[in-house]
C-alpha cells in the first residue's frame, strides 16, 4: 500500500431526503440482518428476549467484523510500517486497506485524508490541540492560529466531546466560545446565525445528528455562513456516518469526526477526515514513533499526513474490524439502512406520542431526524418519573435504553429536565421492538402511579 | 419480578410521601450534592444543638431511590446524637457496599433495611447514598469537623 492520493470516491450516494412518510422498506429484510448479530438472540433476566434500544451509545457488531479481527490476530498479526517480513507486510496492507475502505465509504477524494484515531473524541481533540499548537508553528499554520478576540462556534446540542475540547482550546488561547441555541422543537435556532458566526469566527464545529435530540442539522446552511466569514468547519459525524450515506465533498466541510463502535465496528478506532490541503499544514497533536520524518536530539521534522497524526503503534486489529464494518454497511447499502431506520423512527414517534404522560425532547416528527428518541414521562398519577426508574424497570423487562444526560447536559438544562430516557435504533432495530418499549412504558407508569 | 427486591413497598411509600421535605430555618450548615452520572441533586440543611441533630431539611430532585433514601435518612437521624447518627450512617454505608450479601438489622436501620436490594445494583448505590453523604458533609460543617472513619471514602 502506498500513500499516494488515489481517487477512492465510490459510493458517493445522494444525501437522504428524510420525510415524515413511513412504511417498511421493500427489499430490506431486517430479520435476515438480525441473524448477523448473534448477541441479539440473547435472553436476559427472567429469560426475556433482549430488546436492544441503545445503539446511539454503541452499536452491536456483525459476525463479519468479529471474524475480521480474529482472522487478523490468528493469521497476520505484526506491527505495521516497520518490518520487512511477511507478517509485517500483511499487517500493513490490511491496515492501509482499511483506510481505503473508509475513504471510499465517506466519498473522500483521497485516501491520505483519512486519519485513524481511537474514537470521535480523540479526532475532535486532535483538531483542537492542533489549533493551539499552531501558536508555536511556522507561518504555514496561520490558518489554525487562534488568540484573544477570535471566536470558536459550537451549538447548544453538542455532545460533551465536541464541547469540552473547544472550551479547553479557548482557555488555552484566550479565544471566546460562542454557540447557536436550540428551539423548543429541538432544532438549531438559526435566527441568530449571522451574529453568532461573524468575521471573528475562526472555527465552527457542530454535530451532524444529535445523539440526544435526534435532530439532523442543516449542514449546508452552516457551511455557507462559515465560508462567508472564512471559518474552518468541523463536523461531528458520530451519529450520522453510521446511519446515512455520507459524502464529505457534498457536505463541504473541512473536517469530519466519527467513531467505529457506533457503526458496527470495534471500540478503540475512530476517524478524522480532513481536507488534504489543510492536513498538510496542520501541526501535529501527539508526538512519537511513526509520525516523524527526521529526528535529531534537538528537533524533528514530521511525516506527511495521515501518519503525522498517528503517533505510535496504531489500533491495527480495530482498523481491520472497521474496514469489515464498512464493507458490511456498504453491502447493505446506506440508502437502505437510512430508509429502514427512518421507518422505525417514524413508527416510534407515532407510538410514543400516543403514550399518556410522555413528552418527546427533540423534534416531534420524523422529518430531518435520526433514530435517537429522548423523552420524559409522568406516572399514572401525573408525577414526573425519573429516567433512572424508567430505565431500571424497562431493563427488567429486557428492554435496554439509556438514561441520563447522554453527555449533552446543556440540552437537559435547555429543556429544564434533569435527564431523559432515550431509545435509539440501528439497522437491526424493528417495529416490534418499538412495541415492546411502548408496552414496557405502560407497565412503568402503572408501577409508580399510586 | 426480581426488581421487587429493589422497589420495596417501603421505598415506594417514602417516594410517594416523603418525610421532612422542604428547607427549614434555623440551620447550622447547608450543602448541595449531586450525583453526576444521573443528575440527582439534593440541597440539605442540618441543625445541631448540644450534640444532637435537631433538624434535617432538604429539597431534592432525582429517582425514587434517592428520594426515598433522603426521607428514610431524616426519620433515622433527627433527634439522635451526632455520634449515634454517624454510627447509623456507617451501618447504612456498609449495607449499600455489601452487594446484597449483608443481612441488615431492622432494630438498627428501621425502614432503611428496605434498601438491601438496591445494594445488588451498583449503578443505583450512589442514588441511595446521596442524601446520607450530604447529611454527613453538612453535619461535619455544623460541628466543625468529625473524625475520619476508616469505612469512609
Ligand atoms: C454526537 C456524538 N459525538 C461524539 C461522541 C463521542 O464518541 P466517542 O465516545 O466514541 O469518542 C458521541 C458518542 O457518544 C456522540 O454521540
């Protein structure tokens, strides 16, 4: 494998048009898909079938991904980029091949724009630290430099992983953090867009699909405003890349971060995609083996991207697993995956809306919305139920949901709730699992009501 | 259902009708404690006179376990000497750390024995302990510090 910028654009499908219309997707056999995930046949507690509705936290992994990792360790394991023996060459080929697959999956113009990280959080921190490291770099890094008077823009619906790194960057550099608020319907409040993103804005970083509200944000609108003022654009694709066709060129952003474990891949592997011309001048974040060109006792020069940003022995097996996950998703077809999840989401919203005492926190319909549905609930006596109690009782019925602030505490503050219960779906989720959730919620309401 | 061992009727009763709720005057110390994993919060006041806990008042938000535990705790400690109340706190802490293996003494812990089942759910132990930790913190401030206990964290 080489790092030449071969053209890898393959499945650059159109962005999905999400409408409120539901209905099972012709040709998508979810029962067959479920057979690829042996964990979904587990029984829990009193021999109840597992209803896994926590894929936004982490997805399950198909057999193919597990096999790929096992195969790697059983047949090819060695360190990459540093041996001339057969195993080292095979390991390197497998690792770099995973990069090719990921590049094709997101429509990246070049394979060397794909940087492997340990997860989304590290990918986002990489950009934030590169920006403060720019202060000590040469004039080529000017684009990334930040100081007092400059502004960084996020939104109120960010996961802590796309908020805290920018707060920290602002603290290190003296820049100011600003954010776009949320409407009562759980959408971005774009009425103040032109004030929040202005000539002082150096970088805009925002979530593509919210992990707590489910909202799919209007990327084009934010990118257009950021371009007007010359700001860099970072997109947190942690919840979008696993669920819809993605084409980085069509999105028009500068960086895209996502994480393997939410897209049927292993934990411990994530991706930062960046435009080649930016990665070329971006200062490194972590120093170490593999990211250098020439080293003396006094100083070093750095390797070209992507290796400049991959210090130390990378997550080789996990990258191979991610490659297998990308193959799996590609074979299913991301258009079909998106359509199937849209159907389940629309059905869930319809059924949840009919549950007495239930209030959805997030868009009340399935338009421009992904399959993460947060809600709060009152008991049959009208008292609010704490999500912890809701989640605990659902678990006892075999229904796995997530409760808490979902690493997006400002969203809970915005809606005046201490926490929410969240059901989230993936390519293996079914309408009957939604039924199980709704039935469970009825039980919960009666249990705590007087 | 197994959960019934967590959501005992006693716990549900205290949750529905909490005792000693609401913030009262006078008080010697006030604390605010949170459980960051689930967002449970309690603001709690303690009044100590002549070495006796004469009042504990609180405002709290959270799950049934944390709400009920606050109610049970105030029943237990109000009217006791600080030393006795701290003894109860140690007893309750030991129960909650027992992972379901301890047989609680009902003569000592009264309604708090109902939380024995909660100790089997590691994610919920913090909910049950929140108000106790807040009470202990406030009491320490009210009396100007209490000696370190080896069971403390
Ligand atoms: C929107 C969003 N951003 C970032 C992250 C962080 O992902 P990771 O924990 O894999 O770094 C998550 C996952 O929880 C997420 O949902």
